C-alpha cells in the first residue's frame, strides 16, 4: 500500500543490536546488501545507505516500482571504519544535508533498519520523528526491550517468562562458566551449540560434540580467540536435529501484534540463505510458533515498541518446536514481505507463494547482463503479473551471489520458475 507521507529510510545495517563489536567479516556482508533498501522507497523519499548504490539495481528497481530514479534522494555515507551509519553520516559531513532534505518534505518520518540508540540519536539530530512513534520517540522501556531481546540470553530468559519452549541450555557470563556449561551439556546431551550473547547471520556460532570433551579446555581457548573482539557473554544449548527451520514475521502496531507471514527458511551449512512462504505444510508446531510470536508481540507492545520483529525456530522429527531467537528489527525477509504486498496488492499477496534466496551464478557477474538473460528467458516479473522473478540486490562484486525473489501462485509453480532461473544464470 502506498504511504501518504515520505520516509527517510535509514539503512543502519551496522548497529548495536546485531553484533556488539562490528568486525569486517560480518559487517562487510551486511553493508553489501544495504542498497536493497531501494525497494522500500516511493517518490519523495530519502534513502540513506552506507555504500554506493548500484546504478543498474537502482534503475531496475525504480522501473519495476513504477517511478523515476530522480524521484528518490539517495544519500551515500560510506566509511572505511566499522562505525554505525549515524557516525558515518557525521564523518561524511551529511547532517546538514539530511536536515535540509527533511525540511523540504512535510510530514517525513524516520525508518531505521534497526532501532538502536545511534539511529534514534540520528533521528533526533536530523529533527524528524521515528515511524510508529510520537515526536518524542520510543519510550525507554521499548529501547530496553529491544536491546534485551536481541541478545541470546535475554531471549531465553524472556521465553521462559512467556512459556515459549527453547532448547536445554545455559547463559554464561565468563569463559569459566562457558567451559563448565559446555562440559555439562556435552556429557548429558552429547552435542552442543555455542552462541555469542549478541550476534546475527551465524556470526560466532560454534558446534560441539562429546568427542571434544578430552581436549575441551584447549578447544574453548581456540574458540574464544576467534571471537576475542567481543565482550564476554555466551549461550550454550543442546544441539538439536531439526527437520525444518521456520520463522514467523511479525509487526507491532498501535492495536497490537500482527502476523505478517510464516515461512520455512533455507539454511545450507547452518546459515540462512533464503525462505519459502507460505509453508508447504503447517502443523501444530507451526501453530505454536505463531502463538509464541503473538506472546512476544504483546510483551513488546506493552513495552511501547512499534515496528517489525520475528521469532525463528526449529521443528524436530517428532514435530516439536523449539524457538531459537528473536530479531527485534527488520530482517532479511521483512522488506520482501512488504515488496510482495506492493507488487501484487494485499489481496493477491495473501494468496501468493514466493521463494527468496541467494546463490552463486556461473554465467554472469554483471547485474545488467544477468537481468538481460532473465528477460530473454521470459522470467522477469512485470507490473500487473502474478508470477515472475525479481532480482532484489546487486552483491556480485562482493560475493558473486544472485539475490532473487520468485513470485507465483503455487509451490510447484515457483519451484519450476526457480529451476528455470537456475538454468538461465547457472546457479549453484
């Protein structure tokens, strides 16, 4: 649906919620996808991103969305250092420009990728309200809740309070507690997973087995050296075997939490790459996931939070759900949900099936050339269509991956379109 007010879309992919201390191997991947925020814009908006915009992506996205690239002001704030976008804006001397852009747009609101304190400070400095809140911004209770739930330990603690099932495990504040917890979980359960207190996209996650027990002290020392830049704090959990990995995308509005969609995640090598929505098959476990999302959403609503969040979980062969984490921010699929609704309209989007993924291609490493191949194959989505392929980001220079969205009306239909796309781009 078209908004009746402009946005300043703030792509703060480096933020205080996802990793406590940014590191290049994690931050570079986040910054690389930041131009995808173009899909959230409409004429009159301002887009602020931490890297230069891919012009072929910009032109293509605006063509699909139906407006001119000149209709959106793109402000680039690159920084060599691992700093938040708020700091990058200051380092690039862009505060005055953003204030001017805001003053020229009546009713403009600030929409960050993540509602961390630096982003909220940027909104205040520029002088525009954060979307979803009054002029004075989120209450301190909301900010505190966002920071707490975006830690693994904070989520586990709150899940216990709300009756949300999580894996057996422990929160650890010191290396000694980490070693002791690992020793206990491995001895009792046979396999474990270690997660830094604050992390995303699989950063710092490590898998362990009972065979590690004889040399556990040395292995823990080795692991700690790999995440030495982070402050102490970990979660140790029993490593469970999941047959399905699922997510519920939610949004907290003034009226309360609302389910946006439930999807099945693609997690090759234990790392998120994409999603299929809706589920091929629902079950009592996925119903439980939705109830967990609503319970967490009611907690966030009471705290005064307004905005997106999700809960991720795994389902065992016995059809038992274990919730694994919550991301109280936009996610890799938040913008896709909004894009699907925008491209299809609410009524058709409610019935649509879609796949989103990222895969290396063996034919082209040039966005425009790859798009031409897709169009030659008759796969590209066009306005008014019910199915087709949308290229959602241009990260080819960074990781050689094609990031795409496949829209259709059935699971078999989108599977067929994805297979044809794989042939056109020789996707691995």
